C-alpha cells in the first residue's frame, strides 16, 4: 500500500534529523499565477569551527610538588614564588585554580591519584605510611604498561622505596643516588631529582619507542615539604614558616624549569603533555593547623592542577572545582589507554581542549582511619563545604565563597543548610565503599572490631 506523501514542512523536519536540508519552494509553488519575486541571495551561514585535533597518544610527564598550596601566583598570590612555572602555565596550560587532592597527606593521596580511587575504597594497611597491596590496586602505570608503553618514575623520599609497593607497573623506577630520608624531610633533593629525571629521559630505551608507543613519567619533588630550608640565590622573604616555605617553592621552581628546559629540546617534546599538581597543600595556621595530615581544611587539601597539552589553548578555570578523582582518567585519556576497568572519575580532556564547558561538580576529600589519625571526610557542593568527624558523629559547615579559609563554622547558625548538606554528604558517601584495612595496629578512634 502506497503511503501518502508527508506535508513539506513535516517531511523536512524529519529529514533534518538525518542531515537533510529543507528545499526552498519553487516560484510556481509559492506563486501559482507565475508572478515570482526577484530571487534574493541570502548570505551563507558560516560553518561551525572544527574541533581541534587531539593527537593522542601523548607522552605524559606528571610532576607532583609535595605540599604545594593552591594559592600560587597564577591564582593571585602576591609573591612571585614560581616565576618559571607561572610563565609556562600562562603560555601553554589549562589551570584549574580550585583543585583538590584526594586527602591531606602523601600516603593517602599519591597512590589514590595513580589509581583513580578514594583511599577509603582501596585495599591498604592501617599504618600512617600506608602500603597498598599490588594485587588489589590497578595503577595507571600498570594500565600503560599493559598497552606496551614505557613507564618511568623517579623519587626522593623513603615513602617511595620499592618495599612499600609504590613501584607497581613501572619499567624504570629509581630513587636519587646517595640515599633518601625515611621520615622527616631534611634533605635538599630538587637538584639530584632533576638530574635523575634528565638521565632517565635521555635513555633511549625509555624515550625511543616503537610507532604509536609513548612514555609515562612521574617525578615527585619534595623540597617544599617541612623541614623548610632557605636557599641562597633565591628571594629571602623573612624568617616565618611561610616565608621560608616560599623560598623553598622558588628554589623548586628553578629545578623544575631545568627539567622542562631540557625536555623542550627533545624530539619527543612535541608529543608530550606535562601535568603539574601536588599531593596535598600545607597549613600555616589556618584553623590552627600547621603542616598537613590529620584534618581536611582547605589549606591542606587545595592544590594546583595544571595541564599543558600540545594543541590545547591556554585557559584559567576559576569558577568550578576539580579533584584528583579525575586525574588518572585524564592521564589515561591523553595516552589513549582503554578505560577498562572504568574509572570512578572522568577525563578532563574535553575541557582542556575547549570541547566541553566546565560545569560544577561535587568534590569529595577523604581521610580514612590509620594508627595515628581518626577518620575525616568532606564534601563540597557549589560553594558549601561540610566536614564530617569520626563515624559522622559531628559536622562543621562552611561557605567557601564568603569564607575561603573556613574561619566561621555555620553549622549552628544555618541548621537548614546543614541538613541539606548532610543529605548530600550521605548521598556521596554511599558511593564510596569502606574497605577494611589489612594488617597493622588498631585504628585511632575506631569502635571495637572496626577495621576501617
């Protein structure tokens, strides 16, 4: 049976969904008497701009600068403590000014960042210097290694000794020569770490790779970490803790720039993305906290997140927050690694290349129990932050827009907002399983028998 023809407008609306253009009616159709008006030439609509080419896979160099706060010069800090990296970020990078680490100290931040999972949801032991069993945690380096890419890491502290298991999936894993600190950070290590990184990135077996294969290189700079040391030849801001810390950051910037200056001269540079971030921040008296760990105040969990990718235009993202939950999936996307098994977070590559507008996201920062500290968790939604203590026995509430350093707890003054944020907190917490620790001493603050 022959179907009747669709009316012209309806037919075109259907065909447009499949890429057809509506035909202009003829003069005879619109003017049956034949008196058609003179033809007009309407200007052609401009074609939409083509999305930028994303030349995956990229090499990826991940630079973590220990204890680097978020209030750096590119975010408005008045002291020019990162002159080289600030210029580099302005010239070549996507800078998220409101970035967040997984937690407030190295052992609960670095491995989660390399895996892409909250520390509470990971198999781990119960010690402050946490170990994560190899068989139960899939590192980004292991994903890259499986696809035939080369994986490198260089370190300058005892937490990264291979015995602690942080070398999972790395083909070339080295510590600086001459030994490393095991607990306190008293050595000055940026210079030897830079020299080590240059040596590793000069090794042909690491960088001269088969067609389509790339390298993932991770280097962790330690000098801004307490103990703070003044360095001659760098600005002397004074003798307070923040003054000496700023001097150390300036010193570290010099050596990171030495590494990047070397990298720019290499044949592989044009295919290389550089990511600069920190494992946590550093407190200088905000809410009474100095250094880091133990709490989840903004000073110790806000960190720089800087992505410098060939072909992506530089931009500053100020109005939304992003967390390290998205770090591993972004690095995997840059290297064109299959997202199997899937990540909890999502790649920021569409935002970095301007293909997607950055939209607000909730942020979770997570501090599971260990032998030396009780449990903490914070959730940020829009400009509001709720902090839970212990087994959610008490809460604090802050408006980060009006009070970025959390000077005023609004939990009592705004009970309705507190209840609203509690619901959001419980909703987000329900998505994160509480995995029991394996081995180690009793956990601080845990009820009898509780192992998380």
